[in-house]
């Protein structure tokens, strides 16, 4: 895989920013596991998973669509940026309102305010993520990285102070929410300013109802289904085994998420390249390298789980080590699927991606229903591995039958902006 010096620098910068971000999330999770009791820690995990799912749902496909359209022609997307920011913020507000109304049915009364605040923090982070895709599309991921590092650094300091002095979940939620709101406003201002400066003096492409229904809605539905198969297991665990195992499963899942920052950083920078590619060579090279790295990490994590988990979280979480070993088996597929799914989306394969995600979700639900009641969090981990197998097979089948990407033809893409 040949990558020019500028892209290598941006990948490295993005990787460092993601390392910092995941390290902050892991540090907060570890500190909370050691300072909070089992019930509030379980509520924290439950709220973060719920907020993350809502953030993905309210993204509604806008992130990848924005990055793809900007990668094609950044001079015609100022109005699109404005439309996406307005719609994305409105959807997040609706989700926040729905969360406040539904919370009495989800968590015990003494934890309702804490749950809502934690969900709001995740929703704000989701808006930031959507706007960050504009920076990725114009190949300015260093802006996203700088905002990310600043936000997460402030969050870490506040969270550790709260956990050290007060050990209160509501204070922790506020420490997570406030920096996210500030970072969201800063991201909006920078994106609007940059898109305005780059705008060509011609008709600007906005987000019409026709375009949303044709390009964005299928993509958003696919992303939502993928988010559901990725984290719906916590609801099955809570239903059959309670909040405490949810906390343990979430703790080890955070370790896996930390490792996934490597393919995430690579694809942040390389996605425009995949959008413009006309054959399978680039996705093969990128996916092959990522898969090999995933195999190496899987061996380390799988063999060392019984030491890694208690060392990081304490002996009270040793019961989650087997689940971590199983999740480690999914790392090569996680890494490979980053490249495969980005290529599918980059080649206007949103309908295929939706179908793949739907099949994967059905397989994940079936695995959880069959395994979680008897196997607990280990069963949920097995379901995750099986789901990634389905995603890999679906993407490979689609790409094998797709010879050339229409999105790689600039004149067609530019003409479509004006339709």
C-alpha cells in the first residue's frame, strides 16, 4: 500500500488523536469501575451504549454522505454543509426529547437524571462526529484531531476530579457533557467558515428531499442497523442478567474499541482515495494490511486476557476475561471490515450496505437470543464474532461483483450535484 507523505502524516496525527480519545474513554471507564459501586457503573455503561446508538440513529447516514460528496467536489458543498448541520442538530434534539420521555421506562427512578445527562453527552459527540466527516472529505483531518484532543483532555481532567472527590454519577455526566457541547459549537463554526471560503461562485448543491431519499436514507438505515448489531447485546445482557454484567461487558468492550482506533484512523484519511478508486487494488492492499495487524493483536489479547482485564480494571472484573478473549477473535474481521464497508459506501453501495447490515443484525439477534440466557456475556461475545463474519462475507460478495465505481467518474458526480 503506497501512501504519500502528507497522508502518512495525517494518518499518524489522526491515530495519535484517536489514541488520546480512546485512552480518555478507557481511563474514565477504569476510574469509574474502581470508584463507583456496581449499580451506578452499570447505569453509566447502559447510558453510554444507549446514547451511542441514538447518536448513530440521528446521524441518519449524513456523515458518510457528507464526506463522500465533499471528496468529489469541495467547491460545491457550502449549502450542503449548512443543510447537514441543521438537520443533524434537529435530529439530535428530537432524540434528547425522546430520551427524557422514555427514561422512566428504562432505568430505576434514582438514576434517571444521571442516565439522561450521559445520553446527552453521547448525542453531542455524535453531532461532532458528523461534522468531522466534512474535515475528512476535504482531507483536513488534522482539524478534527485537534478538536478531539482538546475536548477529550478537558473531559478527562473534569471526570477524574469528580470521581476522586465526589464519586457521583450525575457530576460525572456533566463533566462529559459540557466539553462536548463546546466542541460541537467550535466544529460547526469552523466547518461553515471553511466551506464558505472554498465555495465556487456557482449554484450550490444542497440536500434535497430527492437526494436524501435516494442516497442518504438507505445509508443512514444501514449505519443504524450496523450500530444495533454492534451494541444491542447490552440490552439482552441486562434483560437476562441485570446491570452488573452490562458493566463488565462494557468494560472489556472498551478495550476492543481502543484497538479499533488504528483502522479508524487509516480510513479517516484514505476514504477519499477509495471513493475515487476504479478497481479493487486499493481496498485489497488496505484491507490486507489491516487484517494482518488485527491477527497480531488478536493473539496478544486472546492469550493474555486473564492478565489484561484484572490488571486494568481490578480483580472484581476477572469474570469478564473470557468474554474479552472471545471478542479478540473478532479483531481481524473488525479491522478488515473497516476497509470493506468504506469501499462499499464509497462506490454508492448504500442499498447493498443496508441489506448486509440487516442480515448481520438478524444474525446477531438470533445469536444473542440463543446464547446470552445460558452463556451470559460470553454468549454476547460469540454473537459479535459471528456477526462480523456475516459482514465480511456480504461485503466481499458485493465488491466481487462490482467492477467499476460510478462515483469515481467526476463528471457524472458533478452533474448530479446540480440535479
